């Protein structure tokens, strides 16, 4: 099975089955937003119940996982192309350093999460100062797009500083 380079296999399967997000989410026994987020690539792998339903429909699990990871990698590569070279804006303690950086790229939180394939709930916790370090999925994404290690260390230091500043 060949998939368009920019297509998520879960979305491809849903469309091949002629289902709306609402219909397919009901079949998979998940909320429609969970299916939508899976189609955006923000979960490390497709949710278990979605993957199981796709396999029950006759699609190969290994193919789904392989194509899903290719989709995520490709989305992140496009993010790198669109937004590098990477720099951090000046420190502004009125906002999370991740919020400052995201806004300097001209991205909403939702767009940032979709383009970088990271979970919105974790991103929200980080940007609202409820987390004092980068979550692993974001750190992995930043390393994958070759975010400079020196800037990554600086960003992590700023996050810790902001976390304690707002307390």
C-alpha cells in the first residue's frame, strides 16, 4: 500500500472506509477529538482502539505504524524547513519562554502542535507554567528538527526560571 507522503494512514483508512470523523470515532469507541488529534499526528502512535479497529478492517498494523511515523517525521521536517534557522526571542517574564518562542514563529498553540506533532494538553501545561521542564515528546521533536542543543539548554533553563518566577 502506498500513501501520499503527507497523508496520515489513519486518515487514509477512514476516508477509504467512507466515514466521517464522527462515524469512525464511534466505531473506534473514542471521542471524535481523539481521532482528530491522531489524524494530526500528535500522539506518539495511533491510539490503541483506533489501531485495533484499523487492523480489524484488514489493514496491516506494521504498515499503519510505519506510515504514521513517516507522517510525523515529514510534518516535523516541514516545520524545520518553514521555521529555521531557529532563534529564541528576548526573555519576557510575562509569558512562558515556549509561548514567546512559538509566538515569534507566528503560530497559535494549536498550529504549533499540529505542525510539530506534539500533544496540545502537554503543550498547554508547559505554556501555562504548570510544568517546569520540556515534556519528552516536545524535546524529541526539537531534537528531530535539529533545534540547536545550545538553544535547547537555554530554553530549558528559561522554562525553569519562569516556573519559579510565577510562583
